[in-house]
């Protein structure tokens, strides 16, 4: 079985500036994969190269085993891209925009296409806007149309570049429900997002990019375990004993942080606090989180 996405040694320069400095990665069919990194890391550049919109200076890219340069048409058909930037013909209606996009991929107009378009519109809560012109939509609605547009030719590989920027909470949940459904049906998903909790919840594997390079790539679970820890946080009345001060990892905003490895340790720590005579006024157990992983990797 081909990987869904295969990127080998990709370099991209804009004049003197290197946007991609040798990127290699494989996403297997059926994966839900996150590509994360700060602004300017090179995520969108890599996605443009996958879509065959940007010619790279070195390396190769394949989608479902199809080379994005030598087999441009087939590779492009295998891919549905939700772009970061919103660009539309303002005079088309939502439905026409989707029909036009389908035509671009050689899909005949007719009942089959129309019922798929209706389903997409319903899934994305756009049914009541189907006959509105694109310029009559709000920003978040335009973004939903971009999602529908990416899916209209039923591509096996779906790439979402910041799909939830400016999208309200409810639609974000609907959108992720729908994308998860597609993933469960076998579609491969590549996602970029600055909402790290979304990536943490949705994606089984993550690549982190920084200045045109991949600086970490692993399962979400491994990354969390390697770079983040579970902590017990308490606010207290009173002074910590010397032993507890030594056990404390840090304090921040009135919170004292104690690393813990399992939940039994919470009991032990709380018993120690009680025995030392301090009164606990607030308490939380925080699970490892991707934001901490991200910050650590970006400052390495
Ligand atoms: N057409 C271009 N000409 C010159 N430089 C470019 C061009 N496109 C991108 N760049 C530069 O390449 C770098 C990577 O940009 P890219 O859009 O891939 O970042 P990104 O990871 O998608 O960031 P963001 O999270 O902000 O979307 C940036 O420094 C950007 O300024
Ligand atoms: Mg981008």
C-alpha cells in the first residue's frame, strides 16, 4: 500500500530565503496527522508543493503514490485542500462554486453530484445559503464553503490548512465531527492548526516544524510523554515545609506545581501537605498538554 503522502528531501527557496530546508515525511493511508509549527515555519509552503502549486528546488512529493509533478492531474485529484487564504469568485452562488469545482475535476453535473453537494452543505450547516452569492457570506461561512469545495470530488487525502481560524465553537465541533467521520471511512487527514488542543484531541501523529525543518515527529502520545508531564497544582494558606519545597517543580501565579506520575501520588502529596499543617484553598490535576510540548520544542 502506498503512503497517502510521501515527502522526500524537499527544499524550497524564495530568492535568498529558504522556506523548506529538507523536509521528509510519510503519512500512511487512514492516518489523522497534524503538521504544527509557528507562523512562517513552512507549513503552507509544503501544502502548496503537495498541491503542485509551488515548484520545489529539490526533493519529491507524492500523493497516493502519484508524483505531484510528473502525474500532476492524478495526484491533484487524490487531494482535497482547504486553503488557508480565502479566495472566491464573488459572483457565483455557493452551489455554483461547488459545481464549478467538481467540473474542474471532471465530475459530470447531474443528480449524483447534486445530492453529494446537498449532503456537504447540510453537514457544514450551509443549506440555507446554497443560493446566496459568495460575497453575501460571513467570513466563517466562506471558510465552510472552502471545506465543501475541498471535498466535492471525494478525495482520499484531505489537507486542511487552518480550517478553524475564525470559525465559531459550534461549527468547529460540527466540522470536526464530519472530518472524523470521513477519517473513519478511510480518508487520510493532514491538518495544520494553531489550536493545539484540537491537534491533541484529533491527531494520532504529529510533525512539528520550525524554520523549514521538521524538529519532531512522533505519535501524539509519545510526544506528550516525552515533553510534558502530569502535575498537581495547589494553592495554599501557610508555608511549605523544606521537603515539600524541594519536591515542588515551580510556582506561578500563587500555584505550587508538583510533578506526579500516577494518581496514587496525588494522595501521598496531599497527605504530606496536610501533615505539614498547610490548608489547601484550590487544587487541580493537569494532564500533559501539547502546548507545553510545542513551547519546549520551539525553544530548543
Ligand atoms: N511567495 C513567497 N515569496 C517569498 N516568501 C514566501 C512566499 N511564500 C512564503 N514565503 C515565506 O516562507 C516562509 C514560510 O511561509 P508559510 O506560509 O509556509 O508559513 P506557515 O508555516 O504556513 O505559517 P502560518 O502559520 O503563519 O500560516 C515565511 O517566512 C514566508 O514569508
Ligand atoms: Mg500557513
